[in-house]
């Protein structure tokens, strides 16, 4: 066992990171001055790759290997490795933006914390997931910290694409590019580590299109499989204007329900903990001057709920796109494997009754809907426009 075991289908990345860890063993004092393309340990890293490729897992494994005192580094069983992987290491801070963006105030506080010397480990590591959510002002604050880092601080930034970050930040980072894991590799990990039967594992791996955590959820959660099946049923429900509008409403409500289920329990725990920390009385009364802190938490929770809802809708749209991708594959006689193999007869019937051009237009409509949601268009209006376009596309 080692810290690299969770990186599925990423052998070149593992080799790159292992080499850097070995380079870091010589002298940590050079870390902050290493050139991004040089042979020394770099002080800033940019982990990129499509959703589900394992950007955060790769960054966390790298952080564990950097703190590991065993040989080879990244053993996976020492106290340091265990603490990093569990998120409890004193010198590894993981930032997960809960809302739609990460502001400059939070970034400046993070930079200040990152400037301190490590207390127990060899490095002070900051793992910034979804770093592309940083606002422009926040990114500029982050740039200053990366330009002049303390000698024993390492920044690990995770984004889907290098273009998601400022060019000035990219130029100061060593880029680690992950790829979408092959279906066979994801299937193998589901069978070997999660005890899932091979047939279910393969169906989930294909449906998730290489997204490891999504595949695991589809393989183990009947509700997740049910929601996906309802999304894939949309094309055959578009028999008229009324059904198309109803399908859009059902899709948006499902996303809202999923977001509520995901955030409700977390919100209650966060609010309760904050109220206690602020001095809530036995009768539930709050001291004066605490309303602002509670309001700030409430705003963050609303932002997180919006993000979870948007992410849920986006996953549904990608599932819908996989349906028409399979249709187009059949229409063009491409050699690519189908994603939704369980719908093979339906997909062939749809392919026979449409043209490749109409299928492409439907795929374009799905991508346009994703862009509208990203631009903060009302979700119901955006999805209604989509379902009507899917129905009327010639």
C-alpha cells in the first residue's frame, strides 16, 4: 500500500510526483526558489484534468509523500501519511470553496496562515481545491504569495484546465496534467476496493465516463442510479410541449431536492457549532453583537446550496449529453464504445429515426444550457428552453 494507490490510470503523473518528492528530500530550503520547469522541488503546483480524473486525490497523495519520513516516501502507513490522507495533519491545510466563489478576504487570511513555518512536518502545504473559483482580486492576492513564497511553503492548486487560472499564476507553477481514467481501470478499482460485482462496476464506470467518485456512487447508491435513469428517460418523454415543460420542471426539482438533502444536515451542524462558540445560553438566546457572524454563515450556506444545485443540474445535463453522444456514435458507425449500454435497443431506434445533424444540434443545445446556467440564468427557464429545443430540433 502507498499514498499513490488511489490514482487510477495515472502512471505518468505518479512518476512525475515521485521524482519531485525525491528531489525535495535533499534540501527543503530551495523549494521556494525552484523554477517551474526545473529539476528541483517547485514551490507551486497546478493539478489539472477533467472532472473525476483525481486532481484532488493526486494533490493529497503528493502532500502526504512530501510529509512522509519513511523510505520510499509516500509509504501510506506512517503517522504523517495517515494524517494527511485523513485531513488532520497540522501542516497541510485543505481549502474547499463551499460557495460559488472564493473571495479576496479569505485568500489574504489563507496567505497569512501559509506563511508560517511548519510545526511538525517538513513543509507547510496548502491544497486549494477548485482554485478556479477564486475571484479576480483573490487570484491577484494568491499570485503575490506564489511570487514570493516562504522557503518551506508549497502551494497545490487544483483546476479543470490551466486556462482557468491567471496566466501569471500558471507561469509560476509546475503543471501536473491528469487524464480521464479508462473504464477498465475504474471498473477494476470498484471491484477490488469496494467489493462491487464486475457487471455493476462496469456499467457504473461507463456511465460515470471515468469520474471515479461518481462511478462509486452510482455503483453503491440506488437513489443515484434512479435519478440518472430519470434523466436518460427525458428524450422519450418529449412527446409535446406540455410533457417537455414538465420534464424540465422535474429535472430542476430533482436538483433542488438533491441540494437540500446534501446541505441541510451540514447547515444544522455548522449553525449549532457557531451558536455554541458564540456563547448561546441554555434558553437559546444569543449574546449581543453575534447577529453579523450568524448572517455571514447563513449567506455562505445559501451560496453553497446554489452551487450544489447547479452542480447537480450540470451532472444531469452531462448524463443527457451521453445519451445523444451514443446516438451519434451509432449514426456515424464510430468504433467508440457506448456509454449507456443498457439502453442499446432504444439508442439504435433513436439513431435510425434521426440524422447526425439533428443529433449534433441537440448536443449543442445541451452545451448552451450548461453555459446559461454558468452565467446564472434562471435554472427553470434554461432547462425549459433546452427540453423544448430537444423536442423541436429537426
